[in-house]
């Protein structure tokens, strides 16, 4: 397993400075935010893409994932991460999400990233049934699946509290309709814990779908607020043992976007804590 840190905690810094900082803290990977101020695909010129490539090479950092979940660039007043959503009642508005996802897939290909992550449908609107929302999500997602297949870049769905797909059973039900090896799961252990699905109990069951993991801690209240690993109630030792037992040797990305006022300290503490836990359970972090 390899440890990465998400650039979405570094919104006060350029992507080049963020790459330098994450590398200096001992991580070997970075999750690149496909959003302002780092890599908003709709406005990313070729020289900016090359600058990202150059910075990655200079600091010997590898992209663990392209995060296409957040869309701060749109500045939706309802919520800056979830909107525009896949299931927004306005088809013109949800088209912004669809086209952003296509561009993020292309960006991942250009930056040699292994996959992108996206939201699991949106929030249900007033009067919108789960059946209708699921159909809309499917209809909007499939053009992106076609792009993923054309480019050979996996598109990972990330279950999220308060959105259409919160739980793994809902993910599996939705995936019964998707016949593509290029669609998979971003297993966020904090999100699972928030909805009462303790991650160590679900890793084996979801191993066939999981292509990438997000790590953060959550308080015992199970309220959805990302905490530095070790500050909450998640059993990281049990979770890491369960992941290791599946044979997974890919990226674990630490996602601590609430810590934008002091991301260095959060990233440093998370790295030290997870390294100690990995050592304790006999897992060697790979470069």
C-alpha cells in the first residue's frame, strides 16, 4: 500500500507549491483536485498541465487519483462541493457536472493518473423519488462511462452521506445496471463509518469493486466531519488489516480538506499516525 495526501486541503496554495509541500512531508503520492485553484479542467491550459507534470517529476511524487467530486469553481450557494449534482432537476445545470467529469477523465489521461472520483448522484430534490434520481444519475453517467472506456481511465463512484448513494448496498444495487470494467468504487472509510458501516466489516465485501481508498477519521458521533486519523473513533488497525488481507497494494489517500488553515501539520500528523499503525500491523508502505 502507498500513502498519498489530497491537495484539497491546500486551497490556499498553488498546485506546484502543494506538490512540493506534500512531497516534503514524506508522502509518495498526491490526489490532484480537479477544481480551483489547482486543476480546474475547463480552464487548464497546456502550459499549466506541463507545469504540474514538471513539479511532480521534480519532487518525485505520483498522482494517486484525480478528485472530480468537488466543484468549488461553480460557486453554487447551496453547497460548494456537491453542486451542480448528477441528479439536479435542471438538466442544463446537471450537464455542468457531466461535462466536468468528461474533462476530468481527459485530464487524468493527460497527467497519467490512475482514475478519477465522482459523487454518487446528488441530493434528492423536494418531491424527487430515489427511483427517479437513480434513473437520472444513470442517464447522465453513461456518456462519461463511454469516455472512460475510450480513454482507459476508470471512473470511481464515492458513496457519501446525504447523497443518493450513501451505503454500499445502494452502490451495489446501482452497479447492477453498469456493465463496464471501467466503473468502480472509491472506498471512503470515513463516509462508511458515518452511515453505520464500520469499514473493517465491509472491506472484504467490497474488495472486488474498490480501486482506491480515502482515509480520514470520524468522531464517535458519526457526524460527517473529516478528522486527522487518530482523533476519532475509526479502528484503523482493523481496517488496514482487512485491506491487506484482500491483497490490495494501491493508494490510500488521506483526505483532510477541513484543515485548509494548517494543512502541513494535519498532513504530517496523519502520516506519522498511519505509519505507526501500519508498522504495528505489519504493513510496509511502498514508495
